C-alpha cells in the first residue's frame, strides 16, 4: 500500500478552495480497518464533493457495502482545479476521503455515471490516480473498474475505459460482482478470467468481450460477443422492491447541493412521456409503503439533525398513497419544524387536499410544475396531454393557497416543434403571471426554465434528430426578450453546451477516442457552463476523423441498429418504434395503470414480481 504524506496534504489544504471537500471525518462517515476486510471498494462520483455527496445511489451503495463485515467502501470525488494542480505538482496520487488511501490500492473502483457530460472527469480521475485509462492497459494488480448509473444504458462511448458496467439497479448486483472478484482473486488467475466470469452475471456488461462491426457509411452492422458463452443481450437488473432506506446519511462538513434528508418513495414511472429516458429505464414502478417511509424519516432526522426532507421519485404525486403519506409526515414531525419538499409533482395528480398538506409541510416555499410543452399538439407529440383549462385552474389553486413563487419547466427543440409552439410558452407564462397578480399583486414571482430537447437511447425519440444550436438559440432569444418585457425570470442552458450530451448520449464505441483526445486537449468539468469548451471537442472530432454531425443531425431509419441495442431495459424496441410513430401522428397513450400496453417489462420480469400486497408495481 502507498502511504500519502499527510503533513504535506495538510499544508496543501490551507491553500485550496473549500478544503472540507477533501478532509472527510463527517458525521456518520464509516472508517474501517483495512486489514480486517477482504475486499476494498472505492465508490467514485466524478464531480466535486458538493454535487457527488448528494447522489442517492452512491449513498445507498456506501451503506450497503459497509454493512458487510468483510468489505469496506470509501468515497472518491473529483478534485477542483486548484486541488488537482497541487496534487500534480507534488506527485500525490489521488486518494479516498475516509482513509486517504490511494485509489490505485483499492480492489474495485466503482464509478457512478449519471450523465454523459461527466465522461472526461472519469479519465481525469483515473489519470490522477495513476491508473491506466484504457481497460486493455490495466493488468490484474490494478483495481477492477466498474461503472453504473443512468448513462450506462448506452455504455459504448466509455467501453474502452470501463472493465464492466452494472446495468440497472446497482444495489441488486453489486455483491455478486464483489463475490466474483473475491473468488477470482483467491485463485490468482489472469484478468480475462475475471472478465469472463463477470459477463455471466445477469445485468453485467463487459464491453471487451464484444465486437462491433460497421457499414461503410458509419452505421452499425452488428454487435456480438466473441464467444458463444457470453450473452448476446444484457438485460438490466432490477430490485423487485426498493432497497432499505439509508439509516445513517452522512452529514457534510461543508455545504452541498440538496443538503437534506433524502427518502426515495417510488422508483419508475407509468406516464410514458416520450422524451423521458428515466421513465423507460426505471420501469416498472415500485413504491415504498407509508410505514417504511415514516420509519425512514424518523431514523433520518435522529441520525442527522436535518430540518429539511425531500421525498424522491420521478413523479411523487403519482404515489397511490401520497396524501396519506404527507398527512402522516406532518403529524409525525409537526414539533420538529421539518420542512418537506416533493419534487416532480404532476399537474394531473394534484388535489386541493394535497396542496393543503404541502402548505403545512413547506410554508413559505415555492411551487414547481412541468408542463414541458405549451400547445395541445406538442403535448400529444410528447405524450403529456394537459388541457390549458386544467393548467390554469391548477395555477389558480396554487396562488389561492398562498404560494407566491411558481416555477414552470418547458422544453424546446422537440420533434415536430413549430414557432407557434414556442410562442405559446411565452403566452402561457404571461397568463400565469396575470393569474398570480390578480391574487397577490406584484409580490408573486414566475420563473420559466427552458431545457433543450436531446434524443435519448431507449426512448421513442431515439430515432429523431437534434435541432441545430443556431435554431435553438433563435427560439431562446425570442423567449428571453418576451420574458424580459413581462418581467418573468427565464433560465436555460446554452445551446452549445447541450451539444456534448447530444453527441455522447447516442454515441458508439468510436467516440472513446474522441473523449480521450478531448480530455488530452483540456476538456473536463464539461457539465459546468464555465467548464465546457466546445473547441476542445471539435478539435478531438477532427483529430479522430469523425464527423460530429453523424450523431446529431440525421434522423435514424426504423431498422437501424443502435449502439445500445444489445443492452435491454425490458422495454422492446418494437414498442418504442410504435410510440415514435404515434408521436408523428400526434396520438397519445394512456397511463400504464389504466391498462397494459405490452411494452415488454412484465414479460421480462414476471418471475420476480412480488405479491401485490407486498410491493406495488403499478403494472396491471
């Protein structure tokens, strides 16, 4: 084991921004004796501590692994620029937060990949850790590098750098991966044996065991395993029921985003919004029962002292017992001054009673809704039908209940979008503002947030092209001027900053060389507005001889093989294509709970579906 010079490290910390990012020692942190365990896992979130420590998936794995006596888990977050410069200047290999052990000395490095714009940070993290970037360069004495998270449903752009991907719910498969590693290590075999054994675990994809063949025009001809004993398709793993809530959430020593208790009340969504990646890859719905939610909240408050709570899901108001939950949370915590937020509320599932409860749980807070589109036609295209009358009635109720701050989310650049659809966003915002002013005068604040649509893998819109940034910018300029005149706050991402996500989200294995060259050119922290430098990426594409327009400008043919077709979410490609064709006809599909549309999920996972009385799945 390599020892870090802790006196030198202490001197460095006096000269960097937010040294609390690197010191550890937080309340509820777990520090185990390295000599008392068999396997050591570094859990990495490749962005700064301020963002990574709030990641629920990492926190779940951290507690699950450390609950096992023969394994330890320690955390790793990307250092900010000043800390990286100091590490490189003093030749200090990057280290874990808990024991300050170099990452290269761990057995397994598990990396969370929640989104594509984090990829160059992964390479930077490996380089800082003195670990070879490419899987083929890492011999058996280096850590096994695995990755999981939402972005892994198209693993191909990172295939050259990751040994194995956990597809789906990581908590369901992590101990099988660790056990396979332990058996391999005890037998002192070469790395290819380990990779072959990992590939036989359901839900684990080992890219080096698959070959990709291309047509002359760049489209994929086939993706197939090199040997017959490796599965042709990797089906995601799911937890039949949600994992146990975190018992002892870490309380940071420095401020982070979402600095509060987080309790997942439901996973998955039955609504079927056609742009939504999370809604597809997290099927089926699994919801936590109210009793377990209340126990988790009580444990969380006692273990952390937090006075703020977030009940997490893709659509919290769709939980079948959400009103009972909010009432019980209020009764349980009314003497604790606990403030509660429910992100991702659906307008269609609002009720006056629910608003009354939310007002009690979060006095003085704001309210957020996500219509996504402002015309009936576009709402049909994206399968998020919502009549204007219902929207405005809901807004009236929100303001009538005393809320003064309302935020609305919309998207532009959607397939089939016309300028009148963009103009309708401004018209709707102005009407909402007028409704609020009639009740509260100039005290109300309306905030419109605009996202640029990006076609995502495993969604009905995976066949669509991305709108060019210049056209998107014209639409944003129109909205910005109109909102300015009406004194409505507008926020949005720069169109060129969404280019990277558009390139990588539907990228193939050839983009690995582009990612590596971009990192060599200086790309990192691409998810940050000030971090993304498109010139680094255009240079990388040019140096790699790859046309970036191939990945964003063209509409895919219905029979095209996608880079991710050998990764299965359980939702069939035929169902997704049918949905895409329905969107072009401006037809909608009802919520799954009103009748099964045979997407494929139940066929794939019927053998592990629990009794309805035990766990609600939201499937007919």
